[in-house]
C-alpha cells in the first residue's frame, strides 16, 4: 500500500496532476531511504526511485546504482549498479561518472529486471513489472489492472481503436489530458494515466469494482445516469470479461481451481450468501472461495 502522505496527495490534488512527477517521486524515495518522517523502508525507496528513473530522472538512477553498489535493502550487485550509474551518466550526472571510473571500471552493465527501462514496444513481462510497481501508488490491485489491460489492448502498447483510444489501457486523448499524460504514446505514461483514472473512479464509486470498470468503458456519467452498469451490450460484456479474468488471477494466486470453486459454492448456500455480502472489494473477495459473481 502507498504511504498515507501519497494517498492524501493523490486524493487532494486536481485530476490533471494525478500522474506523479519524477522529482516528487525521488523526494519521497529519499524520505523512505533515510527514514525522514517515516519508518525507514529500502523497498519502498527502491520502488519510488525506480518510477522516477523510468521517467528519465538521472538523479533517481544514481540512487538506484548506489543501492545496488552498497547493498541497501538488497544483495550488492556491481553489474546492476554499473547499469544504473551508466544510465545516470548519460543524463549528465558527474558523480555517477566518477563512481564508474573509480569503483566499477571494467564492470559490464546489466539491466535491472526489477525495474526494466521504458521501451516503445515492451513485452508482457515488462508491462507486468511496471503494473506491480505503479498500481499500489494509485491504491489499485495490480491483478485488476492487468485484467483490464488484457481486455483493453491485449498488452499491445501500439494498440489504437476505431474511436482513437490508444495504448495499453486505451486512453482517449481527452482522458489522457485530464489526468496529466503529456505523451499518450509513452507506454509508462499511458499506464499511469489509465491508473489515475481508475483510482478516481474507484473513489467516485466507493470501491465498487464493477461500477469502476463500467465507468472506465462507458464514462462515469453513464453509470450515474443508469444508477449502475449501463444497459449497453459492449459495457456489460466488458465488465464481465474483466471480472472473470480478475477472478482467475486471484484463484491462481491462492491455488484454487475453478472446479473446487464450483464445489465450494454448492456446498453451502448460507456461506455463499455471507461471502457475497462481504465481497465488495479485494479484501473481502480473498477471504473465501473465488467466483466472478462474488465480485461487486
């Protein structure tokens, strides 16, 4: 989960500012690394540095190199350190150049699989890594976001619909502008803009997953107009598909097969009713057996 400060900021700022800026991410990372006003957390610091570095922040890349070089929160790795210091050097960081010369001379650079750099056509593994890095900062479940991406674009960063929706989460240009995306074709920014919108919808519809998804497809005004999922065939099928994929993710994570789910649902109608009444979000959903109908 994201830190309280970040969540309050996310809720309070205008929608156009919901995509975080690299400098803000870096400053927050420094606080977690040093334990300034928060409990020291190298893992959180690493993730924040990563998000900033992925947006081209050379100073954040330097800090990632330092974490790998010194073993802060992870096993020391000179090759990964050299990779990040080289990345920072290309962005004009003089300190990174000195470290490469004095401490890592002759060490081959290595890419960091935990923080893969932005590519115009990222593979599914890279996209999945990005989603797991970004989603918590919008208070979203990564598996739900991945389910939506599969339906929206099938993990194709170059996807473009007949309605001019673009990228992995099929952002419309107006939506991208609304949530602060400056380059809709940049896959990382596209993901951030889509998740910013999902976060807004999640808050707007008070955590109701199905209404959030319907709003993403048909717009929040249509959901409010019909006081629920709009009676559009496309939207109803869209929500159904994502919910089924999401349920599959959760079943796989918990080691539950569809057959065992079916058996459990028949075992006790009383238990099923109890479960549905409490299955309005992921926390309730994961307390018992998983079925798409239990997702509210």
